[in-house]
C-alpha cells in the first residue's frame, strides 16, 4: 500500500477538523496543497476516503478503516518519541502495563497505591495493545508487564507467574429458562443467539474459539467492542445470551436483572498469569510484579475468580 506518514497525518487531521481548511492550519500547510495530496492518496487507493455532508468532510467506510490504522501508527510513533526522550534523558523509569480482555479493574487501585508507596517516582502507564495480544507486545518492548489468559503461540518466550483461575459463566436475563439450572450442556447452546466480545468474531484471523462447550452449534453470533456494559445491555434487552467471567459479570446481576449459570458439570475455568520478558528485571519492575502478584493471589480480598468478585 503506497501510503506514507504525511498521508496518515492528513487523514487524522481532516477527520478531526472536519474540513481541509482547518486540517491545513493544524498541519501548517496550504489548503490547496492538502487538497491535492488527498486527491492523489484517493487515486492511489482507488477509493474515496471522505464524503462532503454540508460543510463537513466525513470519512467513508474506507476512510474509517484507514483512520483506525492511521491513529494506531501515529499513536505508537508519539509513544516511541516520548520513550526515546526519557531514555535519552536517563529517565527510563516507568511501568507499561496491559491486561487482556477485561474492562473491569477493581483490584488495580490497591496495586497502584501499594506500588507508589514503594516507588513514588515511577510512572505507571495503562496501555492498550493491538488485537488484544499482549505477548507479542511484550516481545516487541511495547509493554513491560501483562495480565494474560488467552493462549499465544509465543507463550514459551515470556516469563509467566500463575495468579488465579476464574470461571466462565453463561449470562442470561433473570427470567430466562436457563436461570436456576444447575449447569448447561453443549446441546443447550444449539441454535442460541450469542452476544460476545469482538475477539470471538469468527471472521477474524486469528479468531478465538467460542467460549462454549465443544460440539455446540449456536445460532447468530453478535460481537461487540470489549466494553462489558454494551454486552450486558444487549443481554438484558433480550438480544441473546453471553458468556463472561464470573468476576466481570457478577457486579451487573442485581442492577440489570441477570442470572449467571454454570457451563458444564465441571466449572469452565481459565488460568491468569502475570507475564514479563525473560531475564533480570529492573528493581521498579520487580516491585510492580510483586504487588500485582500479591494482590491477585491473596485470599479473601475481592479477587477475580472469587464468587461475587
């Protein structure tokens, strides 16, 4: 694809500003020059990237897709620039942390409080990583510590500390026929409409196996961004059933009129790990790992994996 950094900056600025004139001001170039650059970019790609609606330029479907890529690249370059400045100035003392496939972090503030008491001068950054794949991000030195559960082909290249197991539960409205069942079987999921995080989109490459018993044949699968509230609202509104970790779904049971049902006679569990790069860790990273491990393996402290947590 014949696209350079200036093209990505053009896309981002135009989408943000809504006009080429305002985008040109942001980029310190003339409006005619920017217009010509956009025309050339669209010609190379063979698709229009913006539609005019009234006085505003609005990204087309192709423009929205390119905009996602542009903002990822520009954001990563900005992050790299900050990191290089810290390294150059001898201030490379931060913890870049990411957690896989969860939007619920009730345990994180105590970890941060304890860590900052030990290391008050260290900056902790919560990072998002492409495709919710922290292991490649660790190996690429984009993050320093990751909370992981999903398998990855490169797991053997990072250091893993086992933390806890959590149970995957079917999430249904309180009046659903499954509510009150002791457990569900594979046949129960046949023809059922599922509402899941978009990591389970079976058109993605790679895609995750569906979080239901082997041999199940569900009906429609609706995938949503990794925002638990969206999934919960869909289930509460009767648009399907979901499968979520117990500790993620439990806080919504009372407020949204939901029920959690065990999948299988034996609990369907996942194991969570603290992952870092192999080899010696700087003292501030070691301190963060110690606090994270202590919090997520300690009993009776509202951990993920404990009922009602």
